[in-house]
């Protein structure tokens, strides 16, 4: 483009330009655009004489380098440092694989981690674990969170040192002070409160038992921001006790899902996805279940992975989900549910299609925004269509034997505000960030004089605590955990803690004044009690190698639906965690009024029915999965 | 000037004969030559891995807990044994990081130690015998026949390649036996620069 053309372009209002200088069309710019290689003289670069002189100089300088470097050496000196004693079975340079598990929300995901010269480099599923394999005994699968957790371990932003009031401290300093404070509380524990992540492994549960035994009056609060509280409450409504529901999608011909994203956001989704795809073979397939295509019906409140592959999908308002569930129950003939639910045309069509073949190897699952009453109905439907024991099995769930998260956290905040908590111990999680906003946990936390936090990162919660203790990553610590079906597995470390961290179990042992505070010794002790004792450490080695202990799944729950009536669909059927915690706030107001510590606005608070949903969304991020990732 | 350039930058000048002083004056001439210890007694992973590992201190101490237990020269070995710290040997045969070299692929396919390392069994102090340059590698990759030896002679430094027509015959037979790739694969850039 020449000058005149450019001028013309600007005069016309050039439609594109490379820079503002180009648009202004300065003479310098003109000169620069004219050259293909600005800053170089092309003619000189290409002239033979000049090239020769360049090589001459280059050769001379390299020759001089060769003559003057000490020892005429080409590379810088490198050292080789062999082991003093070779670790057993280790061949330097050959990758090795170890079975371990990652626990999220109290549910283990079995893993097989590749280690190269002592450093974990890749995470995959454990092919010998039924909750991980996609092709039996051949291929293990792990989800995106497990895959990403290796980057979390190497994350340079992880907390590295013990911090006391924002200043660097040490484990020794913490142990000296904490042991004194905790031994003063021993046998009593009044004023001590613990907020912990969920965990399921026998060693961790045993350490919790010992800790609670040492401090019997301590308030132990378990809290997970992404949880299955509605499901647990629903099972209590239906059966009178919580159960662990295990779907068998490889056996189901008709899968009806009520906001249950079983292929992605369910704790057992790796297995469920494998099972489900087992029944999606086309007639041309030469594999098992040839031509046996299951049908998936999904009523959901937002687009999910499962919904995107459903054969029939109904987008449904969260407030209508229970009504749709009730209509299905009515059509199936669940006792105590009339079939006269008022539905929209789309809902009517969906329900009619969904229930048609449900009795023929069908299964129903609830999740997401489904209310406890909705989950109770799901159990009743499954029982009515004869799915229980075939396409769905119900198991005992010892992990649900605890106060509900909403109530426990609400009570703790009331205690904190009343000044009843003198020492607060926060194990993992990040409650200052992800506790329901209505609770104002981040303000209540400051009422406890001593606040101790164990965490991977110095985050919002650490900023509000006196002590921040670095936590060991699961790839750095010994432990154990139970998969969705309850199968026990050992979490073995792939590397020594990078940043001097301790696991939850180790910290509990330290604070409870246990003699054994080493994670490995704790695991050996716990497992030594249930493994045969006459064969030395061989049985334990076998469990560690396989990554699981056979026959440790939760036993089948012998339950039948006891509920005889279900609430009408007109009100009060939002998920407890999706309605802004208004009921918790009301409870807090009520408690304050009852205890005589009422605040001016408490009486008004009793009548409040509104929701802080938007405020919660702002703080939590409206996308649960994204939030989940943040927390990990 | 050209001569100087060639001399200055060539691996022949820069690498061959490199013999740094090691923390322990370990003599291969004594151990491998005079005592006849097989290479693989110490470099035990050489047939299994890309990297021919150096022996752990433990391997030295197998004998040296009984022999020359108070030699001053062996003090770094005993120190390593008691403290668990590594002995820091200086690397002699050092390839550029952009070259992939696999010891096991060579050793288990008929390339003897002596082909690249020279008469280690006569070296009191180990030095680099071959230039380890790309041209030198390709000499063999283009015509592997004349460098292959029977499996039982891999670590034998005295074994001589046969001469005359017999050599051609043995080479062809071994190439077939070891399933050595064709020239196109052996000289492909990607074989070594991955």
C-alpha cells in the first residue's frame, strides 16, 4: 500500500489498521511498512561478502572458546549421585505405579499414580478397583479433579510454613503451645469446637474417636459445601434411617433421573459412566450387551453432562421438580400419593413417556435440587417398580450418622456468637469462604479467642485464624478412605511432604496427645487390627499394592419404605442448600430469643421467608462444580 | 581460520580424552581388568533401562566391609555408607539433552560396552574414548553389521570382530537375530531426537 493509497484509506475512514500509528499514517510508519524486515538491512544480509565475514567471526570466537575453556570441555560439568542404598525394587529411570486414593467429601476415588524417580507425574484410575475400572482389570479411569490434583501437589502457591498471626512460626512452636492448651482441656473439652472436612477411612475415623474420647465435651462439626444432605434427609423420611444408594446402570434398561447428574457430579460418577456406557452398545457392536440400549430420561434444573446425553430431557424449574417427582410417583402407584398433580403440557408429556416402561428393569435416581421429600419419593418409586436389589441397591451408611450440616453449622455459629467457643480447630475445607452466607461464619469465627486452621492454602479461613498449619497433600501422606460402596482402600504417599505439612489424622493425634503421631504408623496400627496377624506385614502390603481391601463394602441395608404420606407439592420443597438458608437464620433468631440474647432485629428475622440466594451466588459462584474446583 | 574452527568446535578435540578427577580414585583397570568383575555387577540396570545407573554405595561395601577397610582413599565411600549421602561422581559421557540415548536398547541388541567406552578394563582413570558426536553415532547406525557381537560377548572387552567374509556373514546373521531396524529407521531424525 503506497502513501497515496494510505492517505486515501484514512480519508475514507480506514476499516482496518495494524496500529494507531498506522492509522495516523506518520512518515516513520510509512518507511517501516515499506520494509519486510524492519531493523535489518536486507541487502547487506544477503551479500556474499558479508556472510563470509560473519562466519569468520563466528568461527574465530568459537575456536577461542574451545581453546580457553578449562579442560577443553564441551558441556558444563555434571554430577552423578547414586543412592547410598538402593530402595527395594527401585530401578532408576523406570516409571513405577502405586495404588492410592483421593478423598473428596468423604468419598474415595481409587487411583493408580505413576512415579518417575520418586516423583509422581501422572494420575489414572486404579484398574483393580470396581469403582474405577472402565474395562474390567485393564483400564482404570479417574476424573478431571483427580487428574488435576497432581498440579495441586506441585502448586508453588501452597502454604509452606506454620504461621502465627501472619508471622512465620514452626511446628515445634505450635506443638509446644498447643499441647499445653489441649492437655489443659483433656477429659473435658468444654469450649473446644472442631470444623472438619468429611472423611471416611478407618484410621481417620479411629483418630476422630480417640480425639472425641480425649475431649468428650468438644463440639465436632462436619461440613462440606458440596454435599448430599437432601439425599440423606430423604432416606430418613423414607426408611427412618440414612442409606447409601448404589445404582447399577449396567443392569438398567430405563433410567429416570431427577436432576441427578450421575455421569459427572456424583461421587461415584466414574463407575456410573462406565456402567451406563456398558448399556449403550449399538446393534452393530460386537461387545457384550450388543444392541441393548438403555433409555435415559432426565428432568433437570440446569444443563448437565448427563442431561446432554439423555434420550429425553425436560428442563424444569427447581420449584417444579418436586411436583414432577410426585406426578411420577402417582403414575407408578406409590401409596399415599394421588395422581392428580397439575402439570404443564411439557411436564405431562415427559412424565407419561418416563413411566411407560419403568417397571421393565427401570431405575430412578434423584440429586441436585431435589428436596428431601423428593428423595423419599424416589425410594418409594424404586421399591414400587421392583428396582431395589436389581438396578439399585441400598446399603448402610455410617458416614451419615452425624448432625446435618445446616443444623451443625447453625448451632456452631450460635455458640460462637454467644462466646461459648474458646478454641476453634478447622481441619481442611474453607468455611469462611464457603459456609452459607446467611450464617456470617466469617464474622462469628472471630469470637473464638484461639483459632487453629489446617489447610493446603493460606486462604480466607486462614486469614481469620491465629494459627495456620500447612496440610500435607494426599499424595504426600498416609491414610485410608472408603469408596462410594464403602470398599476400604489405603492412601499411600508418592513423595515426602514438600512443604512440611501434616495430614488431618496426624494433627488429631498430635493434639489428642497420642503416643503415635506418624501417619504411617497410625495406618499400620489401624489395619493391623483387622488383618491376619500371623503373616507379618504381608497382608497389609497386599492391600496397599491392590489399593483396596476386598469385602469391606457397606453391608446391605434391610429397609422398606415406611413413609405413608408425602407433602403436597405446593410449597416448601426447595433443597435446603438452595433456598438461602432462611430456615437456618430463623432458627438462629429463635435460639437467640429463647436464650435471652436477642438482637434488635431477631423478632423480625423470625418472620423472614426471603432468600439471600443472590448474595450466596455472588460469594460462592453460582456454578457448583467450579466452586468445588476452587475449594480443592 | 577454518582449521582453527574445526579444531576448536569438534567433539574429537573437546570431548575425547576427558578424564576428570573423581572423588574416589576408582580403578576400572583393577576391578574390571585384573579382578575380572563383570560390568553388570555394578552397572546392573544397563540391560533394563535407558540410563546405565551408577552403583549404590552399598555395592562397593559388599566387598569393602572386608577388604581395605581402613584405606584413606575409600573414606568418601565409608562416609556415604554411614551418612546415607550420595557420592558425587563427575559425569564423563555426557550427551546433549536433545539426544535420546537408551543403554538397554544397545546393550541388549548386540552392541558391546567396548564399542563406545573403549578399553575401560585398562583405564586406571576413566576417560572418554569416543567422540560421541552425531556423525560418529551415524557411522554405526548406517551399517550396524560390523559392530554387532554375540550376546555372551557383550561385556567382554577382549573379543575381536572376525575379519574377511566371515565378518559379513556373522554381521548379517546377528542383525537378523537382534531384529535391528532398517537403515531408514536407524537414521531417521526422530530415532534419537524425540
